C-alpha cells in the first residue's frame, strides 16, 4: 500500500473507498457517528466507501491499496431525513429498514446504531441481509445485542446468534428465509432494535416476503429508502400501525457490480472460515439437514450430493472444470465444498463449514471447518466454494 497525508477542512467529507485505511493525526472527524481517537486507524474494505466527515480541520495519514478511491466533497453526506428519523426514535423503538440494492440500508443502520449508543441506549442490531451480511457469514442471518462501543462498520459487531438460510438471496426459498428471520424477530427485546434487510424488492414472491417480515417484526417505524412498496407490502405496512418514514438515498452512494458484491461475500466467507481444517467424521455421528429450495425434497444426503454434482457438471462454471472426470461424492481431493453450518441445539449455527462430501467406502463425511468440538448436526446450503472462499457456483434445483 502507498501512504500519503491528507488535510481536510472543517465541514468537508473524505469519501475513502477501499482497500484503504486512514489514521487520524490531528483534529476531529466522524464516520457514521463514530469519532475515532487520535492515532486510531479506520479501515475501508474493498468495494466499500467510508465517509470521513471533518468536524474541525483535520489531518489524516492514508494507506491506499490497489483499486482504492478518494473523493473530497463539501458538507456532510448524511441526509437530513436520516437525522430527522434519529430524533423520532425512542428507547424501545423497533425500526425495520427497506430498500433496494445499494440504497444505503447498512449505512443508515450504522449511523443509527452509533448515535443511539451515544445517547445512552445499547441497541440490538438485526442483520437479515443474507447476500451482503455484515455481522455474520453470507447466507445467514444474525443479531448482536452486546454492543457498547460505536463502530465505523457493522462488521466489527459480534454476532450473538446466527441462523442459516443456505443461499445468497431469500428468493431461493422465501419460506425457509422467513422461518429463520422469525427465530430472531420474535425475541422480546426491551431496548431499541434496528433491523436491516436484503435488497430483494418488487412484486410477487419478493412482495410476499417483505410483507411477511413486517407482520413478524411488528415495527414501530418502517424506513423506506427509495423504494415503492408492492400491494402486499402496502397492506402489511397499514396493518402494522407503524410510522412510515420516507428517507433520502445519500447522493454519494454508488452501485456495486455483481462482481464486487461477490468479492465482498468471498472475503466474509474467508473471515468466518479462518483457521479451518479438514475433519473426517463417521456418518453415523451426524444428522444432516438439507436447506432445500422451494418445492424440493431429497431422499438422502447422497441423493442431494449427486444432484449437486450433476448441476455443477451442467453449469459451465468454474466448479465444473474441477469435477470433470471426478468419481464419487467426496470432493475433498478437488478442493471444493458446499457452504454448511454446524448447528447447536436451537438450530442456530455455532460454526461455518464447507461440506466436502462423503467417502462411501469408509462411511465418513469430509467437513472443512474452524469448529473444533464434536459435530452432531450439519445444515447444508447450496453455495459451492473453494477452500479459499471463492464462490464457484450456486446449486440450482432439479426442474
């Protein structure tokens, strides 16, 4: 990374796109309400942009990686409507944020989290965005209720409970996604709750899914970021009795490509698989739970693995090159696996894993995971990864 110093005038904002970092040398700055101390380093991850707003004249030391971006604008990039929403919240408010892809939902939740904390309230943060999750691995949902410090990014929060969905969008199985969301949303927190959602917005199944989330969440406030609700969502919003607040999308929000969104997921897979090793476990020890897609039921885990293998062979994707000429359903020798989850007693995930198949002769399962305790239950999704977290394919069900 190259290094250089940047001076910010009071009232200006540095938009720092990663991979990059900024160390505060002098003055006072703010990132979504988080005020770093002198000498503190703020990291902007790849394909993310952090707005560093100067409260006074300030000096920063920047470390810039390949692909970074820098832009200085005048004024604060936080919309006035966000400030108005913050002022409307109370100690026991329950707000759900709805918006399309790259509309600023996570930025809003980060901003609210930090300012609510500074007011003396420790909020609960619920992350239901399974495609671009922050506090949990991609393909999962989670909540964090133990945050006592402001953060420049939600990925710094520690998940308290994680629930697996198995895919990068609820569109694969809206019913399963809703069931996992219900495990979280039906908890009776007595403090302010901030609920982030995915960007699957529209009519049909997407409209049903979001309307169902409203029914389950029972919010006091519904924040809409540049989205026009479908008919079912409108009805659910009316039923909820919640205050509906239309919010502006920040003018500096940029649309990320599908490739950029995939890279972000891959970094998160790698983060939660850090320290993993390949384990060989007798099949008789493990109860498998296949996270099925809509209208699909597999007779056995071997049946599912054969379907996955057939789908990979047909897809023409990076994974298909690895399985050409491969025999059996043990994929450990070719370095690919299916995103899976070690389950606890309450169906929450206690560890991320790659299910690398079965050695039929030895009757053992191959599981790549950082989880070290005994594995008794394993939920299996549909995303195919390499050992380094590269997203190779998403299984498509039989037609």
